[in-house]
């Protein structure tokens, strides 16, 4: 799970992104191959590896064509993992996350936490482009699936070992709609400000998590509005504790 975990950070520091995400994974794979081949690595990857998909919804085995440094580093980590599986027998499960949100401890620069913070202060919500459509998944649904993956790995379930899984809500939401939803959920007077789109942002992504549903028991129980309402309550509780 450890990574340079934002697309923008990868663009700003490409060498560090590759060293942490790709070479960091390689270091772990080398250690497993040398010291403990009974280990199973669960690799946290990203829907970013697919780039701007030509066909929607995106499936686990859809073409991967990264358009930014972060995505390239994640795909390198995946390729290193599968290569070590073939050459050294290292076993793995790859989980590709899709815009996970819902934790009050999330990085404040991510789109949902950023919009939430600005909305709470009635500040402007900057939307880059606005027409991008993304697939947002609630953290509780993702964590439940990770726990299932660990259990099935310990059970050596052949349906998940050396397999890759896309964890998505299978629902697309535009960034503009996201901003408006957050305004409503947070009872905010913020104004949405449209800015020029960024070249390293994916324009459209909607996933198909059928394989994860069938083999890992993944279920997106929270639609975006429900998830945002829970997130708002968590932010308040986190603030009270602080």
C-alpha cells in the first residue's frame, strides 16, 4: 500500500515516484524471492494504469495505457510482480483502486477531501475541466474487500492467487456533479469555478467490478451521495476529537 499516491505528485517528482512505487515494489519482491517464497504479496494498484480507456466500462483485462507518471509507476510495479511470479514463483493478488474516499485522515489534496474542506468554509470549488467522469468507491467497501483478499490469500484460494481485480462502484460521476453533490451534502454556499483542464488527468473512467464481486465478495454498498453523508459525519467527529 505504501506509495507516492497522487497523480500530481508523480508529475512534480517523477524520479521519486518511480523509485518508491516501482523500485520499492522490486525491493520487496527480491526479498520474498530470496527469503520467503511462501509469502503472498497483495499489491495496491490503481485504475490509472488503464489511462483514458476507449471502451467503457473498463474490465480487469482491458488495455492498459498510462497517461501520467504515477500510472506508469503503478503499471511497472504490476509488471515486476507478475514477472517475479513467472520467474521466481512469487504469488500475488493485485487490487486496482478507483478514487477511494471516505476517511477523515485522507490526503487533503485529493479531490473529495479538498472539495469538502472548501465547502465547509464556503470557499470556491475549483473544477479543472469539469467534464471528466470518474468512478468513486467508498472506503468501507474497499477495506472489506481487502480483508477478504487477505483471508482468501491465507486460505490459498486458487480463484484469487496470481489474479488482478478492479474495485469500482461501476457508476460514473462528473467532477462538476461531484462538486454540486458536496455543496448540497455540506449545506455550503461555495461557488464552483471552472478552470482549464490538466493534461495528466483521465477524462472518463467507469469500471466493471464483476470479477471482484464473484471471487472476492466485493460489493459497492454505498452510492456517492450516501458515502458523502457518512464522510461528512466522520469529518465532524474527527474535528471534535482533534
